[in-house]
C-alpha cells in the first residue's frame, strides 16, 4: 500500500468532478481502467480532501492546433503520408 498526497488545481479538480457527474456508472473494461477510475474517484472524494484553498497561483494552459486537411484525400501508392 502507498499513501500519496497530491496538490491539484481547482480547475483540474472540477474537471474530474464533471467526468463523474456525466458518467456516474463507469464500468471498467480492463484492470487498468479499474485503477484509473479508482484513482480519479479518490482524488475528488471529500474524505481525502486534506486542505482547501492552500494558496498559490491557479494556472491553466490550453493549446489547440488547427489541422489543415488536403483537398484531395485519396491515398494511393504514390501518396506521401508525411506531407498530409
């Protein structure tokens, strides 16, 4: 067993809460799924919340990159995949 203390931003905490609000009946497919669901669930469990508002600057960064699709989307033997 391991005991882990985790400092997580309010934004990330709220996102994890939203995941469980939208999918209250998560059904793990694999053992890995089960571990991930259990870990995320523990992060937002009120009994594991040791301290609120510990200070610090809240930082959220999101990046998006627009993908430019070619007009001709056919792929044949002469198509250079790297250039798509």
